[in-house]
């Protein structure tokens, strides 16, 4: 009875995928082997694809990390460049200031002969070889240049101050004529009185003028007197603050008031013939520390004046 059941089961059709494959393998062993081989290849290919995908994901993550690092490096480099650009801008501003200061000193010192031309680049040169400059070395060079600019600026400022003070001193000393395009009609010292005769000590110098001609301050100063003095007529006096006082007399009209600040060459009166005078002229006196002195040693040092008349 059992043996029959076994035989019957052998001839009964197999059910399920495994059963069918087993039955097919029993009947066709070659085909079954091919199926197994194909299955192995499919499984191996799937595993390879999985490994490749994982490797690609690893490479992608690595590239992303490198991109972030590169972006950070670029940002840091740009910050350094911006910092260097800011320092360069400061140095350029200092260079412009020094050039402007140098030009002022050139004019003040009358050095305009081409030797001190601050608008032209300074010729430079030198042999090679040339190499790349490291950032640290560039920073040191910029720091050194900043110190040199600062020192040069201080020195030029001191020179400017000295020249400015010298210019102030020069402008405060009587060194110009009180009237333009004129000549001396009467000098300083003893002379014959032009009105009544006899000997007279003339305290100033007389300049030929027409009524209304501009009378000019011979130096910077402050008007210390503006009014009438006996014998002088309408008078303006200017205190130059360094022991010098100048007097301009016989004017037809006074332009300055007491306390007015005047500059060298500024009009302070109009010429005339007021007071003790024989005709329109400018009587000019110089007082040094309360003592009248000969104005000749101060006036018109750079001008060609006609020979004294009278």
C-alpha cells in the first residue's frame, strides 16, 4: 500500500515554483544548470550595482566637502585681499597728501626748477630674477612703507611750518612800496624845508602820487591809528606786531579803521595833499621799536625804482 503511494506521487504533477523547477531539473539537467548560472549572474550584477552606487555616493560627498573647503578658502583669501586693498588705499591717500604738501613746499621755497616735480613718477629699475612675493612679506613691506610715509609726512609738516613762519615774518616786515609805479621825491634825513625853508629832519620818504591813487600796506598788520595828526593831515598807521609800525600820511581819504586786519598790498587809503604839503604825494615812515628808521633798507627790494628826485 505504501509503495503504491510513493509511485503514485512520483507520477503526480509538481506544484509550486520550487516543485516545478525541481521537476524541470530532473527532466532537463542542462537547462537547470543554465538557469542556476543566470541566476548567479543576476545576483552578482545586482551586488556590483549596489557597490558602485555606494562608491559614487562616497565620491559625491567627498566632492561636496572639497567644494565647501574651496569656497571657505576663497572667502578667506578675498577677506585678506580686501584688507590689503584697504591698506593700499590708505597708503595712496598718504602719498597724495605728501605730493600736495611737497608741491606747496616747492612753491614756498621757490624750488620750481623741475627738480621737485611731484606729478612725474620716480624712475626705478633693477636686475632679476623675479619671484612670487609671499603674503607675509607683502604685509611687512606695506608696514615699512606706512612708517616711511608717516616719518616723511612729519618731516614735511615741520618744514612747512618753518617756511610758513618765515613767510609770516617776511610779510610782517616792511618790504614793499606804499604806492605802485612811482618814484621818490624826497628822501630820509636832513633836508631844506619845502615850505618855509631852513633845515628840517625828514622822518620818512615821499613818493610822487596823484590824488586818489591807492595807498598800499607794505606788510601784514593791524590798523593802530586812523585819523588826523598835526602836520601829517589824514594818517593811517599799521602795527605789524614785530616791533615795526608804518605811517602813511597826507591822504585824501582813509580806508582802514582802527583794529582792521590788513594784508601786504591791500589798499588802506587814497593819496592826497592834506596837512603840511605842497602837492599830492605819499609820506611814508617806518618805526622800529619806537624809533624812526630809514625806510629805504626795507622797501622795493625786488623792484626797479626811478632815481630819487628832489
